[in-house]
């Protein structure tokens, strides 16, 4: 079984290697310092398993996972307990809180190979949900991949979002990017004082709006600084007025 | 609460006043053609009672201070006391001087002026006491408010200092866990450094300023731990003239600034970095400058100063009442934080 360790602290990688001595089935093929290296290494080696830290330079562990099309099995290793829920939402095998013991680590590896992994998950998930505090704060940036390059977009640079089949199209000054997420994901994670879902398929950055014109019968249309026109439904208009304080 | 008569200064004035007043009354009565004995006895009986009434008023009001809408209480109290004094005076003087028919008739005829003067004097004393106690109460309230404010400020300062980053602790413990297997000596050293750091973090009191050299030593502990965690990626440079090392600064003031530098400079970058700390004195203000590189692609330090620095700013405001003691500047990829600490001259 091929594994990659992604962590920005050399000693944190060292202890995983050390713990793996008693699991000869698992072979570490590469160690990575940050998420960028991680993306590259995963594409190159197609590992079966990654050990992933969350807080890392440039892009964090979750942002890195979002960039990989067919992610391998993931064991998170982190000092933060507030990400446990997100970790399980991203279908992680396990979530190890630093510093973790050899026994706890062995259990995680065991779980990976265990046929009855579902029953194990049922056993540990409530415990992890308990130790995890509420979901971490609002997203301040979105990470996308375009033509093999990774781009980090601060949320205030987003003009508007548009639903496009299974993707969301993120429109910015430099152009638009596709992200494999749903509109409701962005509705939950973006600052609600900055982004308003004006329509089933649109969400707009209110600082970009220059004008709101009536459109057809009961609808409106928002004109942005860039000249783009964003549809506003009847319900969306009510929400928009609420946020703008009209 | 202390009554106005509890102060010796007031007590002298009070006594002198009654001596003058009693003498005047005695002279007045002798001017009406009565002999000295009668005049003195009349004046003594009247004024000792009045004095007693004033003393009584000052003590009653000590325990019961009328609120605004109950000022009629002042009138009733003074009128009642004056009436009682009038009756007692009459009874005493008619009993002891019943051999002086002309004086007895003078006594009966002079009741309105006797009542009027008593009412005026007791009334004045009552109003004086009400004012006195109101002011005293106000003073006490102010003192209490000031105490509350001071306590809140101390609590806030305490809280601002207690911002130990839990992830720093857990990641350091993880590093120690890794070192135990391969380099037990290094692991032991790191446990000691971490313990010293935590102990310092727990013990420091805000009131006691510490020497810059001591604070730098403490920061050194923190930076040494980070160097173990991140291998050779972190290096530090300190540039301080010897003469400023003995200057005093509030404890734990530099810590969050250096933590912030580590957060942007080390946690959020991948290259080898240097964090530099320089100090100088200008116009009896100690200026300490912390510089760290940052990655303009992923973090934007212009956008808010981060929690660490907000708490420093707030603390400087609470300590010095000034908002201009913390400055930050971002140029290309270097972030500079300058903190100014006014030195007592």
C-alpha cells in the first residue's frame, strides 16, 4: 500500500514514519511540505493513502483535497479538534489529534484494512463529533485549479457565483473558474453580509452592485461594476434589500 | 458614613457658634431689663436644647436620608423639634423662676420668636446635614464606580495576556513525542523549554514591568521551540543596543507580536525565513520593531491586523490611553510591526 505524508513539520512526519515501522504493508513513497507539493505528488504517484495535516502554508488540507479529482484514503493528523466534522464530511478514514499514541495510530491503520470498517466508524464518530466544536468560521478564500495551476481567490474579489450543472462558476475580474461544489455550500460558508443568494442559480457580492433595475414582471436585475447582469428573483430581492438595509 | 460633627474642625465651629449665639441671647434678654442670672439661665436652657436638637438631627439623617420627594420630612422634623424645645423650655423656666412674675409673662409672650428662631436654626442644621450626606453618598458611589472600572480593566488586561495558543502547545507536544524515539536528549531539552515557557506565561503579573532583556530571553524560549518544530527553516536575528536592555516594558507585550510574525512568516510560507527584532530609543520612547516575511499570494496582512495585534493595541490603550503606539506596515513581502513603549522619565 503506497502512502504519502503531507505535513509542514519535519518531526510530525518523522513520527508517522516511525509508527509505520510495525506496518510493513504501508510504504511511504514521499513526504510533502505543503499542499502544493501534495497535489503534485498525489497526481504523480496515485497513492492508496495520505496522512494529511490541516493547517499548512499556502493552502490547507481541505483546500488541497478539493483540488484532487479522485482522492485516496485520508487520515487527518492535526492539533485542531474543530475540523473533525468537516473531516468526516470529506469521508476521511480517521482523524488523529496530535499528539497521538501508537495505539491510536494502529487503530487508524487497522480501520483502513478492516472489512468491518463501517461498524468501527459507527463506534468512533460520536466520540469525534463530541470532541469537535462548531464548524470553523467563514471562508475568506476559495482555491481553484485552472490549467493545472492552483489559484487562490480571496472572497472579496469574487463578483458573483453562478450554478452550472454539478459545478459552480466563480466570476472574478480575471475571468471565471469552475469549482466542484454546490450553491448551498457557498451559501453556508461565505459571509452572508457580503454574499446574497439573489436567485436559485446566482449569488452576488453586494459590494460589486452599482444598480438594481426592475426586470420583466416581478423580477429585478442587478448591474455590477463589471457590467455583468445578475438575475434577482422576487425572494432574492427581499433578501438583498434586507442586507443592503433598504 | 461620617456625620459632619465627627470632624473636629466642624465640632470647634459648632461649639463656638453656640457660645456666640448663647451670649447674644443673654445680652438680648438683659436688654429687656432682666438681671444677669435670669438672662444666663434662659439662654443656657434654650441653647443647650437647641444644640442637642442639632446633634440629634445630624445623627438621625445619618441613618435616614430623605429622598427628593420627601423633603417635607425636613420641615416636620425641624418644626417638631422646635415645638418640643419650646414646651420643655417653658416648663423648666416656669418651674425654676416662678418667683419672677414679670419674667414669666415675658416668657409666655415671646414664644413666637423663640419658636421661629429654633425652627430656623434646626431647619438650617437639617438642610446642611442633608447636603452633607448627599455629597458623601455621591463620593462613595464614585469611589465604587472607580473600583469597578479598575477591576474590569484589570480583568480585561489579564484576559488579553492569557491568549496562549493551544495548537502551539499540542504541536510542540507532538514534536516531543517524535523526538523521544530518535533523540531523547533533545526531547528532554524541549520539555524543559516548553515548561519554562508555560510557567512564564502563567506567572507574569501586569503590574510589574520587566526588563527588556528578560522579555527577550523569554521570547528566545518560544523561538527555540519553533526552531525545533520547523527544523532549519526558521532563523532569528536580534539587534539591540546594550543600553536599552535594562529598560522596562509590560510583560507579555512582545509575545503576541512575535507569535503573529511566526504565524504569517513561518506557518504560512514554505521557504527559509528570518524574523528580526530590533530596538531603539527615541525621545524617551522605546521602539521595538519586529519584521517577518509573508506570502502576498496567500495572506493579506493589510486586511485587519489579526487578533493577536488587536489585543496588543487594546492593551496599549488600557496601559497608556493612547491609540498610536502600534504601527504595522507591509511592503512587497516584508511585514513590519512597530510597538512604542513610553518610558517613565
